[in-house]
C-alpha cells in the first residue's frame, strides 16, 4: 500500500533532496505540489510527475486523496500551514526547525494531537546507515562510558538580499538554528545521552545579516560528558570537514563527511584492549583503526518510508515532535547563554 502525499513548499530541500528520495520510496505516491511561486510549482509537478501544481495551501489540503503532507516552506510559515493541515486531517512530516520557537513547536504538536494526525520531523540524518551503526556500537558498550563528543556542520552562506534564513525574525536563528540542530540531535541520538546544561557563543562574525553566521556551544550531558557543536555559515564548503566524534573510556569513533545531505563519509573506530594498563609514555601505536563499512542508501527515501509506515500501520513516527522540540529548546537556551554570558540549565 502506498501513502499519497502533498508537498507544501517545493523549492530548496524539497526539490533538491526530499522529492528525489520520495520517488524511490516503496510506499509513497506524489499527488500534488504547492508553492507560492506558481511557475516553480508547475516545474516541480512536471519534473516528478505529480497530478496537481498549486499556488495555495487551501487547494492542496482540499484534495481528498492526499493522506499526508510534507511541509518544507520557510520556517515562519510552518505554524500556520501545520495547523491548517492538521485541521484538514492530513498527517504531517514537518521540516526542521518545526517553528520559530519551541513554544510554537509545542503548539503544533498539541494541534496535531487534538486532530488525531501523525506528526514527524525532518531530522533525516538519523537515517544515515553509518549513524545508526555508530549508535549500535555505543549502545553495546564498545566505547565504554562516553566522556566527550563533538559535531560540526558548516557551509558558505554570504549575504543574500531578502533571504529568510538570514533574518532571525523569519528563521528563528542562523547557523545554530539551521545546522546546529542536526549536530545536537545526532550527538544525543547516537550517544543515547541528553543535555542537561548548555553554554556557548553565537555571533555574526563575517556577514551583515542579523542571524548568527557562526556558533560554538558546549553541552554537559546527563552522564557528565561534555559535547561541543560548531555551526558556521562562514566557512567555505571546500574547507569543511563536518566531523562527528565520540570518545569513551574504551575507545573512539571519528567520522568525517557523514553530517551531510547524502549518505557518504568515512568512519574510523578505535577500540582499546581492556587489559591495557596505564602507559606513562602515552604510546598511541597499539590501536589499529577499523573502518566502518555498511551499505549506504538514501536518507530521504528512508525518512519518507519510515513516516509512511507509521501512518499506514498506525504506529509512532520514528522521529517525533518531542525529539525536535527537545533540540530546539537546547538551541534557544544556547542563544540565551550567548547573549547573557551564562550557562543555561535545561
């Protein structure tokens, strides 16, 4: 059985990644695409062979055969569109961040609950095969107790007149809100730990827009491990490594290039021999890195199929609103910590 989809906001990530992923999903059928730019909607309709191209949400939500909508519009549109979709009885896969604030995100979640519709969130990097395998290794105790973690996601995003992501009033935040969310979520998801405190800096260093173009935060986790996140709009793409690192009392996992919109990258695992005693010379040659090698796929296809199964089987989505809200609260407290020079308790 296939779930029938409508897409709200068909530029950007929808056209670049999610719709191509949807085309590969076994349980998905695209019915309609909507964009405020009618020409863009028509182009995407033809590209992906949808039945309808629309320029307003109301018409899309009025199509009875549509069971679920994927909302990939600018963040400032999310709340109104999600409310309308829920009230129309459509299940919702909502891009991150869910809304401008955690409070608005909670309102969306409550609206969906009252309407009896499923709500999932686009933290698709959880579906990366390497990330899932890393989670299994840590859960199995292969690294011992996690003591330190780090995640980085950067890009080059110079001033663009009228760009909503560069206006905090329309985006909710800059690099930390847009990209740091993925980093925070992956650190918590893969490690199984939760942040209890956060501090850091979010600044506009390079460009002139009013959202942060660079941010570094430090989180204290619920086992007292420390976790660092770097999010930047001011590092050239060719210079970025987008590293993801986990260090424990028995070993480490170091990934490069896995925090991305495609399943790729390189993962090295170092596991120590439990019999090794303290070495005063700090000889680091005993450990031989093992390269993680599992089949890779398409995160967006997995995301669409996963949400489709939740709707068709009436089960909880793998990535819930609660997951996304928890991360958004960390981001908001990190901004507060940066503005006031404090450590915020979560």
